[in-house]
């Protein structure tokens, strides 16, 4: 029983406690008033003009009439203030909360910015920078590099001239590449060194292996989609089908790989014919083997198609690329012509200068490996080694460049911020290609008149006939493969570039349509239909030149020569010893050229008869040449590829003096490298000739135009505004046309420099592009706060250096309300709400996994109920009950890739593996409800190393009190599984997340992208 006195004492104690609590509450509120904070959820303060800049503003919203004022100021100039209503409401509890402010980077001019935010007496400032998304050149200048930290600032135009960086592992959290104007590509996200995780048992035909690669691709795509300068994901370096220990012989072989056999039998429902059982003298047996070996050439592209699906499913604008050109002769390992047919870009390397024809090897590999994919963009890496000199680098880059590709790379060992040996050549070649290479971004492919054959059927036939001794795995194990470098060099010695055709080109009519002459070396077999097609080609007027071959083609011309190294027999014998120092001096670049001389002379005679003249006339046969162009503009490329014949020099080019004659065909001639007249050449009788000095690996380029260049005509620039457009609301539209001296359009690809200058004399854009059929059209983004007044556009063509100028008036946005806005309900990144819509269309049976907090269960029950009318059936489970995925016996041996590197024997059958290797036991579409504090699966997803969540959740900060967060993933909880994560730290916030998910799932969108400001004003700082 409580007495009055006791009751009195209790009341006094309660009163004191209440006062103390109120004091603490007031103190807390006071602290909040002083502690408004601004967070940048993307964890960086450097942005581009092609993204939204999110700010999380943590503040107290107890005052229902509270206004949030955001003031954005560039470089200390005039600021713009945006006012929003943010007080407590019926959907948001009173207290500390987070408002999600969005700044539209597409309406902000590049510069240094200060953002000031206030709510009542609370205020805070933050700094950020904005840089242009537009790259200075349309030609891809790529550093497959290792530059670190501040050194990355030197990679761009300010020093080394790159605009793309292939980087392994981490991205660029400090935004150095954004500052440098360089795009970043996560490199080798699936790995390198032939097989997944460097494990011989993990073949690209094996779903347990390749699906791990898909997770790796998805993981990096999810992580780096938040970066505005990541245009693509790069998959693998030097991939190839694997070898295994043969169960019969015990030998290591590429034949009968279990995963490949399993796939073959699944596709055809018939037993694989073991290589031990092939009888090449029986047509049926031989045909079955060839069917198998040609069929398996589809595995590599299938792997990239799977990887591309993962990336494109995450972000449809993000491209996929892989290294696919190094292995063209490795038909046993899954190679032939380009094995990335499904990808939009051909990217590769190979044929380095330490074997084969030395510094010609990279260009040869590039030329052969592009078979049937010339219409795609091609980015190539010719050089690798750290001791590559300036001269070697220059000649190898240019030998690849002049074939007409759209991007060139330098390798990690030659990282210019660390290794000085080739810096001079890197800067030079990047400068040349950044200006002149733009023509290859617009002109169609120029098909040369002569082609050389790379025969797959010859390799497969020879392999089938030698299976008992297991010697034929690659094209270079055959005489035909050995002939390819000599055929290629014979073209160079004739000042021609021999393009490569494959047998499919012969059969489908491509050969007949494009080429006048075909050269075939050292074949003993050609496939069904190929000989008939060749005989038809000859009957229609084409020439087929054959050497060192036993195949009979009616009408073909036998050149009667054999191409080989001058001391081929001795080379072969020494090569068997494995002593490179003994045989390499017999196979220098010069020796290979010597071995091709007789073949070049024999071919040259027949080219003359066919009316195919050398691209240039020269007394130095190692000045190699090629012609590109169309319409009114042609380009002649002449490169000094003369090797040093001094003892001990195998891959060094040297300087030479050469007499050069460039047939002009009555055209005007310009120096396309320097601009202006072609100095050192005198035109007489239709030939521009002269004695010229060529440095080692030096490139000269002349442009031939049907009429002299007259002027650049620049149409009046037009600025368009449409603030409803998300991608580019304000656009400067430019059109420049190159005219001849008769005021006619010079139809062709012409390199151009475009400069856009603001009224204060500040250069807004300086770009290198090329005309398409004589016309250059650009649509450049402009900002809402670009300077008012008269702007100047100057466009210069870089052949005769004529230019056109026009001015235009620009006015900044009168009411720039679209520059800032608030997220109305749950926060989500980019296209995640659209992904939620698609998630709801694709899936009807969904698992909802809930965290420990009570409000998670009620939110899940609500979600289950409101989705039922949309035919989505939900099963609710507790996160605590979800363990790792069980692994069956068949999966364990080759389970690889995924979230982290998986070594052999890491994954065991059963349920005891770590989720970082096998994922969670969630095998279908999943919705996660909770936060990292109460939900183990969300905690895993939130780990920064995975990048599965675009914004890092944090209690009391993000998404904030009373706020929800919706994030979409794929391949995050399990291979191939889509998931949506709903995150909040309180009941109100979770129900906001559920409601936002529902709206997105049924296709509802707000009338405007963001909550618009109630007031906008400009003020002096």
C-alpha cells in the first residue's frame, strides 16, 4: 500500500525525472538545431554534367511551417536559392529527418560550387565540383594503366592525352579521372589468364564457371553505374577454352573436355566422338569430328553474350567489351575470327613483338582477327613490354592505327606516370590520333583491293588427320598458319595492305563483292563449297594467287614460290632446344621481311597485270602504305617500318631517306598531319614526289581532295530548351560544312577542331571531330547558368587550316527551378524504380525476407496484401532463417567467380560454404525488408566492397528518420536472381519504402521528377 507521503515522494521523483527528460529532449533539439548536416550519398564531391548530384540534408523538422533553403553558388559568383516546404506532416513524424535534395548536373556549368542549406536557424555548407562529360576527341585513346591517386590527373589532355582508362579492381573514388576528362572502364572484372579464376578445370562451356563470371560482371556494373564516366564493363583478358588430363592417355589435351562434351550432347542428343576414335580415312568419322570442332567455336561468344546480358540488364546504356583478338589461330581453344560477335566493340591485343615478324606482329594480328567484323568499332593494344622504346612503340601503334580502327591502347608496363621509357611516343601518337583518328569514327570502312585467306577448314582437316600424335592445336602448327606472316609482309613490301577473308566470306559472296585479288598460302585442304566459290570468283574476273599449296583450284595462278625464313631449317632445329637466345636472331623483323621478298615480287607482278598499283611509289620498300577514304576525300598513309639490321637488333626501326611519289589523280594534296600544303613534294604529271626524311617509325599522311578546299561554312548556331528532357535539357546545335573552291560540299571525312567560347573569353569546349560526308553536326549540352551574352563558335578544318566563325546570343535560365528538387517519397538511384516496374512484370512468386525489427514484419504483410491483386504471390520468411546456398556434388568442382575470387577446392558440397562464394539460399525473385542492423542479407549487400547498394545506408542519416530507401539488384543474393531491397530504420520510413515500391511496381510516377521549389531567387554572395 502506498501512503500519501510515499505517493508524494513518488510524485516528486517522477516530476524530477520528467523535468530531466524534458531538459534532455530540449538539449537534443538544441543540438539538432546546431547540427544540420549535408551528406553526399555517392561518397564523392566530384561530378559530371551528365548526372544528378544527390545531397542528404539531416535536420530537425519539428516546425510544420519550416522551409528548407538550398543556395547553389559557382566560383563565388551569384548564387541561386531554392526554397522547399519540409515541415512535419501526416506522413512524416516530427523530429530529426533527412531530406533528399537533387541538383541537376545537366543544368550546371562546369566549375567549383558551394551549396548552403538552411532550415530555420539550422545551416551548413558543402563543396563540390562539376566537370564536362564531353571528351575532347571522338577517337578512343586508352591507357590500360596503373596510374594512382593524383597521378591520374595527368592522364587526360593536360599531359598524356588519353580519354579512356582501363583499370583493374577499384574505381576512382576521388574523381581524378572525372577531373582529367577521362572515362573509366573496370577492366578484367571476370579475370584474366585463359580460364575463370585461373583454374584449368573451369571451362567457358561450364555453367557453374561462366555463371560466376556473370555475377562478377553484374557486381561491377552495379557498383560503377553510380559513376558518370563509366561507359562500359570489360570482362576478361586472354580467355580461352581449357585443357584437361585425358582419361585414356593421361596426356594434357584440349580434346574431350567434360563440360564441352556435356554441352554437345545436350545440344544434339548424341554421343560425342572421342578424338581417340576418329578415323580420318572414313568420311563419316571425319565429318563428325569437324562438326564438333567447328561447333565449339561458339562457346566464347556465348560467354560474352551472357555477360553482356548481365550488364545491359542493370544499365542498358552501359556497353560490354572484352579482349578477343589475341587468339585468332587458336581454333582448338575456341578462336577463329572475332569471337565477340555479340558485343558492340571489338577490343583486343596480341602478336607482341617478341616473336613472329617482330614489330609487324601486332598489326598483323589485328588485321587477321578482324575477319567479318570490320564495321564495328575496334580498340587495340599493340604493345606490351616495359622496355619498349619510343621508336618501337611508335611504329607498332602506327602500324595498327593506319588499318583504320577507332581506338588504341598503351599497356600497364608502359604506364607513363611511372615508366618514362616510351613517354615521348605516347604523347606524340595520342596527339596525332586524337586529331586525325577522328576520320575513322565517321568514314565507312575502306576495303583494299587485295585479300589474304585464313582457312579454318585447313586447320581442322590437318588436326583430324593428326589426332594420334596430338600435334595440331593451332593454326601456327600448320604450314598454312606459318604462311600468314609472309603473305601479310608481302603486301607491305608492295605498298599494299592485304585484308583478311575467311571461308565464310568466300561462300557468301563478300570476296567477290569487295576484292579483286585473293592470295592463298600453303593450304592442303579447303572446305565444302569453298573451291566452287573460288572458281566462280575467278570466272567472274577475280584473281586467285596460290603458293606452296596442294589444293587444286581451276583458274588459280600458282606463284611457284615458297615463303620462309632465310635459315628456316636451322631455325626449326634450334627452336626444338627451347633456347630462345639461339634461334631468335634467325627470326628478326628483317629476317621475316627477307623471307617475304620472293613472294612479294611474285605477287607484285600479278597486281601490276590486274591494274592494282602501289599506294605510293618509293625506293625504300619498307615505307609501308595504305589508302583510306570515300567520296571527295582520300588519305594516303605512309609509315617508315624499316628494321635495323645491325647484329643484336631484332625489333628496332631506323630512320631512312626515301624518294616518295604519291599519285594524286588530279586531286589537291594536303599534309594531313600538320595541315596546309604538302611540303617537300612537287606535283608533276599526276604524281606528288620528293625526297623525304623519315624518322624511325615516323608516319606521314596526305589528304587528296577532288577540288581544293575553299572554306568552312558554319550555319547559325541554334540553342534549344526543353526542361522536360532529362538527358540534355539545353542543347547547342552546330552544323559546319567544308566547301571546295567552287562552293560545293567536299563529301568525305575531314578532321575538324571546334572551339566554343563564352562572352568572357573562357573556352567552354575545344573538341576534335570529323565530318561525315563533308558535314559536321554537333549537339553540345549547355547549362542553365552559362554566361549571358554573345558566344563565339570557331570551326577549323585541319587539312588546309581554313575556318569558319559564327556568334550566337545565349541567355541563362530566367527561372532555373529545374536545377534543384526534393525526392518526394522513398529515395532510389537512377533507374531503380523502373527496374522495380519490370520486376513486378516478370515475377509472380516472390519471397519476402524480413529483418528482426517488428515494423519489418508488418510492412511485409502489408506488401503481400497490396500485391495480391497484381498476381504477385508472396511468401514471407525471416532473414535469420536464410543461410548459404546448398551446393550439390556436380557444382562444387568448377564453382568459380562470383562475389570474390574462388580458388580450387574452396567450395565444397553441402551448406557450409561462405555466402561470399555461393550466395544465399534464395533461388527466386526476392524482396528484402529491413536494414543492415537487423537483417543479415541486407548487411551483406551493404558492404562497400560489393557495391550492391548505390547509397550506403546509415542510421539517422540515410535514408534518415521517417524516410525509406528502395534499391534494385541482380546477382546479389544469388546467381541470376533479381532482388529489391527496402531499407528504413523506423516504421514510418519502412511504410514509405513499401508505398514507393508499390507505386513503381504498378507504373505510377509523380507528375514531376522531383518536388519543385516553392520559391527561386538569385543573390550576390
